[in-house]
C-alpha cells in the first residue's frame, strides 16, 4: 500500500525561513566592518540595524509570545531595533541609528544566531495539526518583512558607498550587465474602456494594503511598452528641464531649485560625459538602460515635458495583468545579482516586474473595505496612508518571490534612493 506523505506546513516554513534569513547575510558579505554602522541621511539605515531589526521582529512577535520558557537574547536591544511600533515601547530616533556603535556587529550576529536557533526549535516542534493558520501567517509576515529589508539593505548600502568620495565597489563581478543594444521607439499599447477588478485575489500571501479586491472604471488609455531610458532622460536634462518651471508641480519646483546637481541621484558629469555610481563602482551612463533613482517630482516633470503623464496605479495593474500570467523569466531581481536595471530584452519584455519601481499618479490610500489590522501589525501599512505616492512593479533589488502585480509600494514625493523609474501613459 502506498502511503501519501503528510503535508507539514512547519517543515516548509522552516526551509523558507532558513533561505530568507541566509539572503540577508549574503547581501552583507562584501561589506567591511565600518560599512555596517554608517548612516549618511535619515532615510538610510545602517546595515547592522537592518540585521538586528529583522531579528527583533521574530523574537518580539513570535518567540516571546509562542515559545515556552524562551529567554530573550538581551531586552536592551528592543530600544535599538524597534522601528516605528508605538505599541512596542520607546526606540532610538531613526536619524540616530548611525550613532549606534554598540551593540557591536559580532553581538548582532550572535543575536541572529540565537533567534534562528530558537525559531528552528519552535517550528520543529510543530506538526501540521498544531500549527494554526494564524501562526503560519505570522511567520510568513516576518519573512516577507525581512525580504523588504533585503531590498532596503541593497539600496542603503549603495547610498552609503555612493556618498563616499572613493566610490568603493560593493563587489567585483566577473561578468557585467547583459549587453545592451539600441532601444527602439516606444510603443503605446491601448487598453479599452471598461470596468476592471483590481487588488489581490488568491490564496497566497499579500499585504493588507492590497485588499480588498474591487471594481474600478477606466477610460480608454495607452501605456508605454517599456521604461524610460537614461538616454531619453538626458534629453530632458539637456533641454533645460530642471530650469523650466512650467513642467513642475509647485512643490516639486521648489524642491528642484534646491538640488545641488540637477540630474538623477548618483549621476555625475565629467568632461561632458555622464557617469553614475553603481554597485560595481563609477561607470559611464548607458543610454539604453532604464533611468533610475528618480523622485516622483522628476518623473512627473519628465512626463509633462513629453506632453504625456504617469499611469494611475489601476491603469498600471490592469496592463500588467493583461501582459503577464506569471513573473517573467527576463525579470531583473535581487537573485540575479545585477543590482542595476538592464535594457529591454525583446519586444514582449515590458519591464513591468523587476528592474525599477515605477511611480504612478496615484496617492497611497486605502481600498474600499480596507481590512485595517488590530494590534502591532496594524501599524505596518495603514498609518502611512497619507502624503505618499504609489509605486508598482518591484526592482532589481526586490526578491523574485516577493513581488506580484498587485503589490503596492509607497514613498514620499521627494524620495529617490530606491531604484525608482518612469513609465509613461496617455
């Protein structure tokens, strides 16, 4: 008689736990000890803090509550590694995380090992009958949360190294980015007028801000089949786009006037040539690659200069779901290790998933019947739904298993240290 193996969600969770946790360490492997502490601006957190905060999440929300007789590694670390959870007590100011010379990196790594050991013990003690859906979901939230911080690790490390006058290389690559070729004239694809459903609809994981699925009415619109390139954005710069107020929102114009260098973040110009800092060091700007490290202000001004506009988040999602039935093989994600956008590979490579987060024209607001969570996890998304714009699609620093067409990222209009870029609509 053939016996069908019993499915045990705890075993699957444990394997995924080990895999996700290992990626955070892998991202940090090329760093020197000094790199772990630096915080050039308040938006950027030291890599050491990311390693500690993601560990605190598992200890504070799972082990302390679920594992009998668990002894916290060091309760004093709560003050350092709480991020914005008012319900979890006092915490260090975000802007002061770079002053945290102690705990040392060795202590933080010991903290991770301690929590990992006990998380494995806790998961190994469960069978599929005793591990409730609520606990499975809680562990999954912790893993998804860590994947978000892996993307932040990449972009924060880039900002740390890119603001060092030596422009140190993160990691030498034996091979460079895929060879780019001239990008053709953009094609605008039409989406018909109608009522469409948007928002997450499935049995897998999603964030609360992707719920609940609902109908939206869209007029006929057209959306570009690829991202805006460096070469196209250079034309905006050379045409005086940063000096022409008529393209800019009022707040954006005031922001642009204060820029010390009027170009995307990490760009430089020497002897008439454009260069940019990448994770492989300072390189000449490739005009065929998608432009990135752009603020919402810049994305909107560029669209206005072109006589076009940014898509709304619903227009973006509907187009994405018409073009893709799964995550595309050519998508450029964290696991590919490029940590930089790549050029459009072929005509059906719409570049909607991976490469760069795409600014939309939509404010970050709750969906109808938004299921606001209670308790500490209710602080995760809902309280940030003001004064921010939605981005879609993921980037070259997003883990492949972390993205989906309904994923809603959000940042303030002036932020550009993430891999953010532009797609046009009309």
